């Protein structure tokens, strides 16, 4: 059973993957790899492959459930939401690193919606995908 907690778990996982890859604080995989030290390369490589695999899993799930039109529509809707928040003065993008943080949050939200979309569509419409039916 898909619940709001299920979506929240997916969203937190997507946030972790995106912000672990790059964030404005300087504590991210990008910053770790680009530092000048020449040690820990096996661990850096393993971590990079784990992040790449995570993005691959997200990408396949998103592409199968939403398709390119769904991804574009979701991105446009979330961008319009940010635009509205900025226009009403509820979000200020003039602070240091605010833009990169908002873009990372939008990406994570798109990932979370993408991996949850089949469940959300089923809950909204009551229709089940043919892939979801058990065949004996």
C-alpha cells in the first residue's frame, strides 16, 4: 500500500542522493573528489559508482512511469511553483548558493515523483498497470 509516508521516504532518499552528489556547503562527493589529495581513490571510485547506480535506478523508474512528457511537465510545474514563490517574496534567490540549493531540491523532487508516479496514478485513478497484475 502506497501512503504519504512511502512518498516521503522516496523523497528523502532522492534528497540524500542529490545533495550527497553536490551541495553548496562544500561537503559533497563533488567537493571530496576535486580536493587536491591523492588518496582514498578506491573509496571515491566506489562512492561515485554507488551514486551513479542510484541515478540509473531513478532514471529507469522515472522514464518508465512518467516518460519524457511527464518529466518535462513535472519540471515545468515545479519551476512555475518556484517562480510563484519568488514573485510573492516567499523565496529569495539572491542569497549565496540559493539557486543551486533550489535546483538540487527541484531535481530531488522530480526524482521522488518519478519513482512514485505509478503508485500515485494508481491511487488517483484506481487503474492498475498491466505490469502490476500477478500472473499465475
